[in-house]
C-alpha cells in the first residue's frame, strides 16, 4: 500500500492521504458501542476528508444514513450514485424541494413558514417531501422551541405533501460531560417526544447524539446516532476522548523542495520575523495558508522522524523549516504535517492546540486544492 501511495503522490508537492478503512472501522466501533443505526455526518466535504469518497466508504461499511449541512452536498452525493438516505440538517431554500423529492433527499424543517413553502412546492410537482423536524432544546441555533414542538407537529398534519419521518435536536455541551446542560437538553427533548407520542404523532426516527453523545450519553441514542468527528478518528474534545480502537484517517504530507544554509543574521520570509542566529539549514516546504496552514507561529513538521519548527511567516503557498535537527534532510524528502513518521507523530489535535482552535477547524480548513489520495 505504501508503494501505491508513493506512486499516486509522486508528482504532488503536498497532499492528503486518507485511509477509508480507518473511517469504516471507526463507524463499526460506533455501531458496536451504540447498537443503533448510524447517520454518518459528512458535511463540509466530510470534514475535509472528501464528501463522495467518504460517502461511498460509509455506505460500504453499513451506515444507515448520511447527514449533510447543505442541499448542494446532498445533491453531490446523489450525482455520484450514492443511494443511502440523506438528511440535510441545515436550512434548505424551498426552491430545492422538487429536486429533493426527485432525488429522495430529506430536508429539515424548523420554521412554520418554511413548512408551508415546502408543502406548496411539493404540491406543485405532485410529490411528497420527507422531512425531519428540528427542535431547539437549548442550543440556541436552529429548531422550534422544544415546548412548542408538539403543537408544531400537530400543525404539520395539515400538509399531506410532507411526510414527517424524523424528530431531532442537537446538544451544545455533549463533549463536556459532567455539566447539567446535556441532561437538561435531553429532558426537554424527552418531554417533547413523550407529548408527540401521546398525540399519536411520533415520527419513526428520533435522534439527538453527535459523536460525544454517541460515546458517553446512552440516553441520547434514541433511534439513530449522528456522529461526525469520531468517524474520522478525531477526538470530540479533550474531555471526551475517543476510546482505544479508533484510528485517525487523515495524514497531511509534503515534499521538501529547497534546502540551503543561510548565514548568521539572515532574514527568513515576509517581514523577517525570523532571523538566523548562526549558519542555519533552512528548508522550504510548498505548503502555505492557502492550503490550510495558519499564519500564526508554533507550526511543526516531521522530517527524518524528527520534529522541526516552521520558522518565519507562513506564506500563501510556502513555509520554511529550520532543519538543524534533521541533518540528513535533502530536497525531495517526505515531510509530515499531520500523521506519523518513524516514532514521531503530529496530530490534528496538536495543530488545533497551537492555533487556539479545535481539530474540527483544522481538518475542515484543509484546502480543496490539496490532492487527496485514498487507500
Ligand atoms: C455537525 C453535526 C453533527 C456531528 O457532530 P460531531 O460533533 O462532529 O459528531 C451532528 N448533528 C448535527 C445537527 C450537526 O450539525
């Protein structure tokens, strides 16, 4: 496999290697933990891992559903021939309804006016739209206020063009276990589900669990779980780490394209924010902020199995490495920004820490222009 990857990436100066079998293994771990059907959340280009490739992989590993944020993402999956049920979890313009019906794409409803507009559109094409109703149980984002949920579902009975298949909510603090918020959200959701059930309106699929809740919050599992980050082998948070057995799927690599010894007092990169102290071995990596590397300091790379610092300002398409700790480095050498090399490893979590953000942001920020190679 290593040889194949080398062949594939041979002409690229920087690229991503994505292990789809790791994603499939992570999906099976979640199935084993929760014993629930899994809606694989593959919005945002599958958290940077590649929408269609990951969609095929999760379909092959027994995912029951795909969850995306935007209608365009759902359409791209259908265009690629992926036949799993798909839920668009964000807002969809009513103009998408005819295509949603034609392509069996489910939309989320959380506004009475949108429900009315969806029904109008469905009626116009003589079709029936499948929808999931979103309740806000405390996140303060999308969703009908949970206490108004039963009444809202009752009002949807007037729209025979809508098939209410699901009822769901989203948890704001599931990755911070021990706080009362998640229990409060689940209690509000539970009351809404009970009221809807008592009224004979319980949809077939009730769901609430993101990755963190899929790992540690069985009361959130209901009929279906909706993990995203854990599928990619990335930790939901430092307080909700993945259990053993999950595997990071993505590596980010590049080739050293230049290496020179600069004399003492030599500036490096825009603004001369780094100036050599002695004779220093400075390498150039064809990776910049347009690839998803951040401009701030603290970036690291692996060269020859050693951790080396990125020095000077990160440019749009390049950055510089200080290679005193990699005396054998040569132009053409493989450099790792995320992944393993020898005994050393750099993770998306480490980059996130250095950048003052979260691993989600690191992988979603990996640019479209990075070639992605799959194994
Ligand atoms: C993104 C998202 C998820 C997945 O969240 P993770 O923390 O990545 O597991 C689940 N549900 C909704 C509504 C989302 O927006």
